[in-house]
C-alpha cells in the first residue's frame, strides 16, 4: 500500500477518505480509485483488517467498503451477480449494516447494476458446495472470508461499514482451489476447471469494477 500524506482542509483538519478493501487486483479490474478514496489490498481471511491499522493512523477513514468475490448461497444467484450485505455473520456474531447506508447503495446500483440484499456469512476458509448448502439453510445470501474481520474492525473504530461483492462461485459450483493449497497447485490438479474459473474471475472483476465506480460516486456525495 502506497504511503500518503494526510490532506489538509483548513484549520489543520484532515479530509476524510473512503477505504475500499479487496484481496486481489482482478477483483476490482479496471476501477481506478478517485480522489478521496483509498484502495487497500488485504490478506485473505482473519487477518484482512491488519492492513487498515496503518491507514487509520495516517488518515481519517469515514467509511469502509468490503469488496471482492464471494460464493452464492441462493439457487437463483449466478456468476457475476452483485450482492449487498444487510448483516454480517461471523463466529456467532451478527453485525448490522446501517439502513440508510444500505439504502443509498441500493439506489446507486439500481439503474444499471442492481444488487441482491441479504445476510453475508463470513467463513474461516474456502467453502465447498456442501458447506454452502448448510449455510444456505440459515438464510444466508453470500459467503466470503474477509467481511467478518473487516466488520469487527469497523465496529471497534466506530466507522460505517458496507459490503458489495460479486458472485464467483454459485451454490452448486466448487472452486478448484482451497485455503491450504495455492492457486498454482490448483492449475496442476484441475487445469480445465482452473482456466474456466480464471476467465470467469476476469469477467466478474470487470463487472464489479464498474459497479464500484457507480457506488463510490454516490458515497462521496454528502448524505
């Protein structure tokens, strides 16, 4: 992450910034953060929030947006569908997303890239179809590995939090890689499935990048 200087706005105050987090560049393909927005690359899973501590020491974060790929937990969700979380479930906790913030996000995406709204399940590892089906019985909409730790960090910092993600693997689709095996090893073990997943990721990343542009433009406006 590139080190930046706090921007002064008069009387010694620091202009607040929106922090957008994603693990990999392909997840925000084609999106260039505008002025006042910081794109933060995070670790996978439980350590996702570690990268935010340094940013918070240098700048005033007004909003944290968790983005990237997710798994779908509803049969109707397809690859590339967008989801917004109204609640994040992580290790027995439920962290609610502010209703007004969620409303603004839905309105920003409603025109050309509408998003489904529901519960985000935060898992500790990459989950397969069997685990996704089990999570679906709890009424979840999506599953990822970072939104839980990021939501907890936001709550501690008293910073508004939002989740916008795009489905990479629908309910009945398993990813070719696991948490304890690298993407490279997945190509060796499952070459055809890995190539298909990579192509889908590139397409979904572009779609998510366009949605981010719409959403961030709205979030930068005064509430």
